[in-house]
C-alpha cells in the first residue's frame, strides 16, 4: 500500500468513526425526554411543540396560512362577542397543556376555550372545546395524524383541519362518545358544532 493509499484509508476510517459518533449522539438526543420546564426554557426565537417528551419545530407560516387564521379568528371572535358568550378564542402562539402530565404542550393555530378554569397565565390546562389547525406543506402529517390522535385522546369537542392547497376543511366532531368526520370545501358554509347558529365560510 502506498503512503497516499494508507492516508486515504485512514481518512475513510476517521470519517466513518466520526459519523458513528454522530449517530450515537443523535440516538442519545432522541432518548432524552423533555418536560414543561424545558419547553418554557426555549429561546424566544424558537417555536416548537412538545409532544410526549419530544420537541417538534414549527414551520414558518405562509401568507395564506396567516390570512385564513386571521379571518377565522375574527369571525369566531365577533360571534362570541356578539352573543356575549363565555368562550374565549386564542390564536397561536398559545400554549395548551392537553394532559395532566408535563410532557405534551401544543400550540394550535386557534383554540376556543369555554371553561375559564382551564385558562392560566401560561395558557390552557386541559383540552380546548374547539381547535383549528391550518396546514402548511411541511407539517401536514403532524396535524393530520400525530396531533389528531392527541386531540381525540384529550377529547377535544371539535377539530378542524384547514388545507389551503386543496381548499378543504376536515371536521372531527365528538358526538355520543365518538368522532364523526365530514369534509367540506371553501365554497361551503360550515356549521360550528359547538354552537347552534354559527356558520363559517373560508374566504
């Protein structure tokens, strides 16, 4: 073997060894279980959700995402104020601790909470009555699978998934201890299940 060949072989070994150390380090990081204390210790510029002890960074919202969020929040807030209702609406960022344990804190795009005892200075302790999530291309699986399961387990009364690209709204409504699913388009007037006379059309 030439000196050049020996150095090349050693370099390959070093690269492999370095990569092995990285893999081990990543595995160790994944084994760490984070808690509410870690969530509130995050730097202000980092937006992440804590789900079952694991941090998930949140996507930067698009213009369509923010426009729909503002329109929905305005419509719902105007309805509640007009009816002098007891429920309160909180757009993101707003921390929701779904369960009694301290390993899951999410930030729904919109949370409607009717039990004032759940509201604290930090956010919400327990399940909101109505949650709305607006999909971004990079977080679709997160909202349609992982968080769907969480919201169902927490018994959120109503969960809307708004898809700006497909222009659809998937509604999960809790009734008779089970969830009913309906799919609507942006052309439809969608009735909010937690209210008898509120219908919303995505603009």
